[in-house]
C-alpha cells in the first residue's frame, strides 16, 4: 500500500484514463449523444461546437459519438488478442524453460524467425491472406505478440527451475506438471502481467494500424484507425478535427497502457518489496 500511495502523478493519470476508457467501452452505446451510423449531409464537416463537441465528418455523423462507441471494439480486439497470446505464450515458454530439449530448440527457432520480420508486416500479411475478419485480426495480433511471452516466460522459469522450493515440491511427490503450473508459473506472473499491460497498448495500435491501411475492421463500423484514415484526407483542406479527435483517443489509450505497465513494473518489482 505504501508503494501504491507513492506512485507518481503520471501513473495515477494513466489509471484514471484507463478507467474512463473502460466506462466508455461498457456504456458508450448508452451515453453517446448521437447514433454512429445516422448521416446528416446538411451538417457535414462542421467544426467542434456545443451541439457536436468534436465536430462532424464528411457524412454529417457526430465524431464524438463515433469515437466513444469505437472504444468497445478497439479494447475488445486488444483484450482478446492479448489474452490469447498471454495464455499460449506463457504456457509454451514455461514448458521450454522447464523441460528444455527439442521443444525449447524448435520453439526458440520459431520465435527467432517471427521476430526477424517487422511484426506489423507479419500481421498485415496474415490478414491479407486469411481475410480481414474480426477473428483474423485478433489471431494476427495475438501471434505477433507470442514471442514476447514465450521468451519472458522461458527466462523466468529457466532461472527458477532448480530453486530450493522447486526441489522441496519434487521431494514432496509433486509431478513436473504440477510444479510447473502451481509453483513456477505463479512466481513468474508479475513480469508477465507487466508485459500484458504494455502489449495491450501495442495491440490497440496494431488493430488501428491495420484498419488505417484498409486491412482491419471495415467501414462504416466505428473504429479509431478507420476514423483517422477517413479524416486524413480532410486535414489539408482545414477540417483537422475529423482525424484529430480519433487520433487523440488512440494516442491517449496507448500512452495510458504503457504508463500503467511502467507503474506495475515498479509496484511488482522484487527490489521494492519489504
């Protein structure tokens, strides 16, 4: 509690913004002042005003409402992708670190090959081949995040597999599987949780990037990357708000999860435990 109370202002600000994002994701459809698909061409490309806080787009749709409602989709994609990569990567990496042998060799080569390419390019290729469905976007985002969990889990488990408490559990009759899942993985969880928080921001950015280049969620579905892409062409003519407000939402979301990851690292770091 002492370390939590001494967290810096940036960490508290990040946590506050994450809480706001979660509320928007849960209540966005109920609190949005306008419906996201209703067009009103007579009021297209209007600047921010009392009736439209973030202005309107080229079809007269309220940008604030679309940004608000897009929060659920973007956070949902990131949550599904990060959860999938966390579960698979942690277990596979733990098995590599504990058992070693051929499993460690071939999984290590897989991660080396995967990380030899720019990960966003790998996601682009996967979605282009498989199709830009929501499920494929989640799978592609999860796969490019797998190496981080595999390598981190392998390192954490490998450093602990000969520890005294592991030997005590083995002498007590525990099987290797039980030692791995009940003894070693819980001790590696703090580092993995920090990695999850950081990857959450990357997953949001990856999904938005795919949508921006036309390989992600399809219009007219409200999604931050789509909204930025649709508004980019109007910046040169002075309608900056069409792309600016979705871009700000994306920037603050990614920044908040990265700052939250830094705060969790400091909170869970063994060097600060009393």
